[in-house]
C-alpha cells in the first residue's frame, strides 16, 4: 500500500543561515541570584528578543519573565518560584529564564530576529511546579491522585503573533502527563528537553499559555511556571532578497514516491533539505544538488501525513509550509 504525503505550501520566506542563540549567561548572575523585575525595568532585553516582566511593588510579586541562577531543587512552595528543577541551566550552565504564565506570557522578537523563524529552545519544569505536581500542596493536588490513576496533565501551548494577529497553529509540550493506562509511563519533566518551534513559521512574538487538569472556579491550581534556556532564532538578513511564493512549485502534491521542486534559481549549489512533521520533528534530511533550479526528492519512506519542507545552502534558507 502506498503512503500519500501532503506538503503544506502556504508561505515562503528566504533566510540567511545566520542564527542567534541566547543562553542568558550575559546577565552575569552568581549561583543563587535572580532578577524578578523588582527594579521596575519592565523586562529583559536579549540579542534577539525582549522578555516582558510585570512587578507589583505592593505585593512584591511578579509575572511574565525572570532571569535566574537559582539552584534550589528541594524547597516546595511559591517562595522558590525562580528555580528550575534541573538545578541550573542547560548543559550545566548557570543562568536561564523562568516565566510565570498569568493567563498568557509573551516573548517579543527584536532586531534581526523580528519577523523571522524561532528554531526553538530548551525547556524544563520550575521547582515549585514540579514538587507541587509530584507531592501536592495546600493549593494543588498530587498528580495521579492517591492511587496514581487520575489522568492528570500540565500542558504548555505556544502560538505566534504575526502582524498583530494571533496565529491558529500551535505547538504543545506536556510538562507532565499521567494519562497513560500503564502508570509506569506517567512522567513529570525533570531534565532539559528541546522544543522545536520551526513549524510556526514567521514570528513577531510568541504566546505562551498553560492548561492543567487541576482547576477551580478561579483557574489553574497547578503553579503556572516553566523554565527556558538556549533560545534560538534564525535571523533575517536584509542583504538577501525575498522571492515570491508563486516562483516555487512542488508537485505532485500529495505524492507517494517522488516530488519535484522547481524555481530554485536563487540557490547555486547543493541544497540541504529537511522534511518535518506537524510537531516539528525532522523525519527526512539529505543533501540534493539541483539542476537548473529543479530537484527531485524521494518521499516514499514517509508515512501518510502532512509535512513541512525547508531547503537551504550557503546562500540562504527557504521555508515552505
């Protein structure tokens, strides 16, 4: 039986191969320090993004984003709201970002990254949230309940803003999931895991919301925090022109065997092709040399489904979705 692969060709953007990765170490925090916005700055400016922060002087509370080098993985409760459960940043680094999602957290791209693609970032649970789900507390339940059979979850949903409009596409990441029939598969994320966001395409800002199975009439009981490190964007170069989407053709679509891609004359040498599924996972990757702006791609090994295609070389990168 042949599998039909459908490629989504809604938009096209040409990018340079340049990218920016922010690891938050430039804030020069010592271990045990954190920045929660109490200075009234309103947020934190990075090379490629701005992380808004709202601080309430009367209640000495914050929402939005904070920068942290806290390493407390054992103290429960809201007073330990800056620590990541990993005890530090990705790959043993010191500093990372933490957000309290009060309804919605926003991350605004800036500089060369604005309007471009977010490659992704590393994500893990905040200590306060992790211990609350693991053990329960005075406000929230222990995930799984007394017998471990309750189908609890905590999910992060990421969408994009582009030209002031909230996009319909989204990426979901489960920070905890107890919905498995086999309780041994239930988990709460405790390590840094990479979250690929390339499927969102062009981005001006990112929107973060959270949902839990533990709620009351006022909203979530589960603490709405997570931590982030190594935020990576694919930056736009003003030196490379953009090309009309109509210039590029992919056929047949759907396809069970080969697809032909035409209109690649802006590229001049071997192209690297990535095919990703709707979660952003790379399912096919290879180098192909185009002939007179035309190349052929064998997709016979892919399962039936919808896919995104990314093509690039030293000249630039083309994303069609």
